[in-house]
């Protein structure tokens, strides 16, 4: 599947538009149109339903306790000091000293070319998402230069990113036609800054949140005190996050404004690996359940040097997008240990420990001496800072994966068609109601059915043009079912239902249509 075709369809059919397009757009920002907003809402609702309201049973067959929060985007800046974002949430960047273009240092790849037993004499540069793509582009560039006799044949290439290239190498700019040199890498903080209140000075600086997670950590105490939750339990949040990415790229994949669906799952430290395993499995299953082909999806354990400052271990759930040679991150499932709650306890001065009352009641006879009992109560396993497992998914990245996965071209009766094969739960429109012809009482019957279904599902009424063309339009919008009112409907009150993927049709009584749709759209993993 070519990305250009998908991007064109998304614009033409109202899934995704460039933000402020009429003014030339703004890099890294996107708007969702009428179909896109429904798709995205369905994704968020499926996640909330399957993870928060009805999560799969735990590893020992137990019910999983989950609640949600919806926190402010702008928080007290101390939150971001405590979380480590002010000091460490940065990407290394490099600038071209000539054309002034700025790059993320780990997306510029150099090939150092050397004759046998000789030092590197020529350096080529390209911009790429990962090493395989970079190697392919650099090899093509090397061959081109050999053909043009600009460099000799038989030079061996060593590849490094601009972040780790040896200091003696030249650092050419990868922009086509630019012969400038890049600077050494410098750290660039990704948080967007703003000012709160009438004063614009250092005392009023605040940040647009770069992740929804910290709203959850900052409310851990509030949630614990206002509910009767006991460990283990999870707190979930869906919402906007903002990062001033150096190079937004690959359509919506790396944006500057995006949405996250995050869970912070709090548990006893001794059980944290069990829960890490549980969430990894649950989250992978969720994607396959919603129609993502398992061969394009893979879990990948991050290497120690890739881990974020808070993480003991992270598994990225990756998807092979058509724009990349290697799978890219859809979601990270991180074992954050006690890092965040410890930091917030330290910076806020508020107690963030958890007292396991049940374990204490069970064991207290073991401590007949009151002094020893008091001492035991303040220590693990009775009092401790919970550990956290965090499945953190990107709404926009999954929306993009769903769009890529759904896009298909086939032939129906010798005619080519483009069809979006969305999982019925995610499809923006669930069914289209179509009178076969725009007369003989069919529009009236179709309209009555439309009105009945409208209160329960997102359905669409269309009476314009030949029915074949109306089917094609719905196929392109990814509508799983088309319900047609025809001559027979007027006689026996049955209608046809057409399946988008097989194009097969079957008849059902008009009054059974809502039930039939409900059955086919039923949630659950
Ligand atoms: N709280 C942990 C956290 O934020 P992350 O790996 O930085 O971890 C989690 O982000 C998810 O958010 C990613 O897996 C991705 O789906 C999404 N995400 C991160 N940066 C993004 C960006 N610039 N554009 C779109 N989605 C992004």
C-alpha cells in the first residue's frame, strides 16, 4: 500500500486534514474530519470499554480494579521537575551551519567511506527513521556517486548516526543540494512552554503536558483517599499531550499535538513483574482483536540504553507501517518501579506510601510485642511505595495503523474499488440505509428505518445516485453494512443487508435490523 494513496483518501473523504490548511498548514499538527473524528472516538471508546470498564481477568483469574481521571493539561510546573521532564525530556538535535535546518541527531545517518586499511575519507549523509532505511539510502547514494565517477569503487561504508559519529568525521548536512556542515549534538527540551496569568516572566512559566501519566501520579493520593480501592488497581486517562518534536514526520505518526491512552497500574513491588507480563499480553491481544494483522505487530523489549529515565524495563508494541522498513512504536508498556511516586513524595512533601491493611490484619498475631508491631507496620510488606506498570498507547498512532491496515483495493464484478476494511467496532459509520430507487414509497420506508437506527448507532441515509455507486462510497468510508429497501420490502417488510468485505447480501425482517447490527457490533475482547 502506498502512503500517498491513503493520505489522498483521508483528505478526500474527510478523515484527516492538515491543520490550518488554508494558511499553508503548520508542521506537526493535524485535524480530524467528520469520518476521522468518529474513527478516533470509536478507538478511544473501545479502549475505555475494554481496559477500564471491562478489562480481561487477571493472571490468577481475579477481577481487575480500574478507575479513570481527566486532569488539566496545564499543571503546577513542579510536577515536571519532580517527573524529571524539565531536566531530561530532551532529544539531541543538530543544526546545519549553512541552511539552518534542524534535525534530531538520531535521524541523521552518516556513512563513513574508506579504502581498505585507510581512515574514513568521505562522509555521506541521509535523513531516515531507522538504520535499515538509512543503509538502503546511503548505499544508493554511494552507487550513484561511483557511477558518476565522483568516488572510486570498492570503498567500505561504516554507518553511524549524527549522535554517535566519531569526532574526526566530517558532518555533512543531509538536505539535498546543501554542502553545509552540521553542529555537534545539543540537547533540546521537547516541552512546550507557556505563561500563566498576566505576568510573562520566569515565575509564571508553565508547560503543556508532554504525557497524561503525570496527572495520574499527582492524583494517586486523591484517588486512594476518595475511593475504597486496594492494591492492585489501575488509574486510566485519555487526553491530549504536546511535544515540540524537532522533526514531525510520517503523516500523523510523529506529531506535536497528539492524544494518549494511558494506564498507571499500581501494585505491590513483589508482584510487579507478574503485572508487567499481564499488561504486555493484554495490550498485544487488544490490537489483534481490533483487526491488526499479527504479522505486522511485534513486541520488542527495549535495550538497556534505550530506556527512559524512569524505566526498569519497557516493551514496545510495534507495527510495521508502510512508510518504514522496520516496525515502529505504537505503544510502550513500561515497568516504572516506584520512580514517579517517590519523586512526587520528595517534591511535594506528601506521603505517597500505601498501607496494606489486609496483609497486616492477616499477620498481626506474629508481632505480639507492641513496639515490634508498630515498627513492622511502617515497613514492607505492610507499608511501601507501590510499583507501577504503565501501558501507554498513542490514539493517533493507532488510528494511523487502523487506517493503513484497513486500506485495500480489489475488484467487484470486474470494477476496481477502494475499500476500508475497518473492524465493525471502529468503523466511523456502522450502516448506510439506502432506498433502491427514489420513488414507489421506498424513501419513506428507508427514512423510517433510518430514524429508528439513528438513536442507537451512527448510521447514514443516502438516496442519491445509482445504488452501485452508493455502495462504493460506503466501501471507501469503511461502512461495514449497507441496508437496502427494495420492491420486496414493500410486500413483506424485509430488507437486504450487504456485507462490505464479501459484498454478500441476505434478507432480514426490517424490525430485526437493529438487533442484527447490535450482535455484529458487540464489544469485547
Ligand atoms: N507516559 C509514557 C510515555 O508518554 P512515550 O513512549 O513517550 O511514553 C507513549 O509515549 C505513546 O504516545 C507512544 O507509544 C506513542 O504511541 C505516543 N506518542 C508519543 N510521542 C508521539 C508523537 N510525537 N506523536 C504521536 N504519538 C506520540
